[in-house]
């Protein structure tokens, strides 16, 4: 049990931009279970938008520091400590090379680089990359990555990382290497590598722009016959994102890897998604309809992060719902479209919506009514891994859905287009998304910000009256929080903007014509 009394509270109000930025990263791994050597070469520069500081402070945990070079020369002004590495006397722009070691087979946290069933895997969200190498391990530091993996070929015949494979070959002593290049800037939490005895189902597709893409689902050999549905789900996700939002797969290949010992369910690492086998493997003879639906939804969710989370990411972890709430909304819409096709009035679409609302009422409403109630964008945390909540994900998706309710599908698409036009390749905030929606549709959404900062479930009371002589139907609405918890009451600032759809139905079951005043 940890002593939270002595833990540091991280507050959103205390955010400051990083003192340094990293433009590119070249990682070299000599993989061995007991002791993996990592060579990390970074192009670093001072951030002109941050206050100057004399030293570069890098995060690091459970690492053995082996040496440093500054612009190609040994650099002795480096101090390793419990939380990372202090690099002193650095210029405004420089190349820094660090060498360190870690012990993947001793890493039982399943955060960082670890060994499972004789294979290497990584999990870096939220703060696992600092267990692989010393780094500015925060989401607002985005860099391009080149990764070279070296390992024993017999033990680890498959070597995977983010991006596109640009080189591979044999090495002495039965070893081999693979070099991967990800041309798109990303934060460190999206880094991934996989090495081991795996096999893949492959398929090539052509995207809307005419580019050929290679899709792969990697699993242990005994599971290869259970991957067809995951591959089909990935293809459907790619096609849907092109059609619905005009978002195309940007890399030459996209890979899914399934692993039994994976504690995050699924992870959207750029071009190399890693899943728990529960959300990839399905045998038609034993899997249920729910299993197939869950695989389709989760595969879609992680693929959709390629744009909502990877191409545009979070400035800090308080903005987690920026990527997760938006992507839950997108995977819900995807599942509804897969069930209903182009029929917006389909009963299948309604059934999917009812299922999502049932989950919201059963789980998120309870969270919002209890002592752990918190806003979609919380104001503080002690442990970031406790931040992945129903409120951030499911309530966050409902906040995103309200934009679509307000502006319709076309207006929401306009907002999304403006969001990517403004912020592609950057780390931004929930407010940036709200501003894009408002500006694209010519609306003032200042009050809507309260949805991000207030906890609790609002209750809307509806009173109606009908004047038969005047053929006037009056609807009076009032909102409040009723029995909100003390935790929720602390965050409340005033009434919320709540879209409210109205319609009247006649005795024959048909819609009545309305003129709203």
C-alpha cells in the first residue's frame, strides 16, 4: 500500500509548457530478457514559449544509467537520481545520446518493456516510456521516431515497432535486426515494440486516395484461426473513417498484436495496436454475438485513435477525455452504422443507442453520484492510472455527442474538419475542440465549457400543458442536481447547456407538424 499522504498532487492549474522540446528520436534496442540495452539519440532544443532553465530534467524509472554524449562528445555533467536524469550545462539546441539498461523479465508492473510468454511487449500510456529510457515523458512533447531492434533470431524471429519497416537483415552470432520509421510526430506514450515468436494474418487494401496498405494481425501460432473477425473489423473501421470523416490511414502498414498478459485491454500505439487476446480472438464455433460485437467495437476504437488521439493528442493528462470521450463517441457511431447501414432511422441504430445509455445509467451515473465524482476534465490527481474512468470515457462521449445534436451530422463534420486543420500534429486541450466546433458552426459555446468542469448528473424536470382551443402545447423545463454528492457539488458553477429534442405524435402514431416559439 502506498502512502498517499506523502504523494504529490498534480493540478491542472499548475500546467507549464516543457522547457525543452525533442524534435526527433533514434532508439536502438539490444533485446535480452535479463538486461536490455537502449541507446537513445535525441535532437533537443529549448522551447521558446517556456521560461529558461539551466538544466534538462528527464524522467526515468527502474533504469541503469550507462553513459551520455552531448553533440558526439562524452558529457560528464549528468546526474542520475530516483526520478530520472539531470543533464547540466546544455546549449540551446543539441544532440543528446543516452545509454541505459533495463530488466524486462523483472518488470512485473506490465508498464514499460516487459516479457510475457517468452515475447517482448510494451505499454507506455500513461507514464511507461520512462521505464524504457530517460525522456521528457509527457504528452505535449511530440517527436518523430526511428527504432532499430536487435535480438536473437531463433528466439525472436519477429521484430515490430511503430510506423513503416525501412530495413532488416542478419547480424553475426545468430542475431538479426529490423529498423522502423514513424514519420508522424507522436508523444512517448504511443511508442511500442513487440518481439517474439508470432504469426500474422495479412491483407492488402487500397485507400480512397489510391494508396496500397498492408494490414496485419499478429498472434501466437495456435491462435491464427481466430483472427478473421478482427481483420474484418479493422478493414470496416478504415473504410468507415474515410467515408464518415474523410480520415485516411496515413502509414503504409497497420498492425494489431494480441497478447494474453496485457492490462490495458487495448492500446492505440501508432500503427502497432496491442490488445488483450479477449478483444481480438474469436472462433465462430465458440464465440457469442456479444464477443463479435465487442471485438468490432474495440478494434474500431483503437484504430480511430489514429487521428483522435495520435495525430492530435492531449496537451496534458487532464485533457484525457479529449481523445477518449471523442473516440468512444466515434466507436459508438461506427457500431451503430455497422448495424444499421445508411438508415438513420433504423431500429438497429436505436437498439445500439439504448445499449450505450443503459451502460451510462448503470455505471457512470453511479460514479457521478458517489464520493469519487469528478468532472470530465478533472482538476487534480495523485495517480494518473486512476484517471481512466467511466466519467472520462462514457460521459465524455455524451458531451461530444451533444455537439452533433446541436449542429447535426454535417455541422459536427465541419467542426471535426476545422479541428484537424488547426491542430494536426499538435497536443491540445478540450477547449481547443470546443472552439473548433463553435467556430465552424458560428455559435457561442462559452457556457458549454461547464460540461467539462462540473461533476454530477443534471436532472431535467419537464412540465407540459395543452391549450386545445389555441392548439398550443407548452413545455416548461427546469434543471438541477437534486441529491448530488458533496464531491459533485464542489464543482458546480451554474446551469448547463442541454440540447432538448421535442416532437408530438398523433393518435395514428404519426408525427404532428410543429411550429416552435
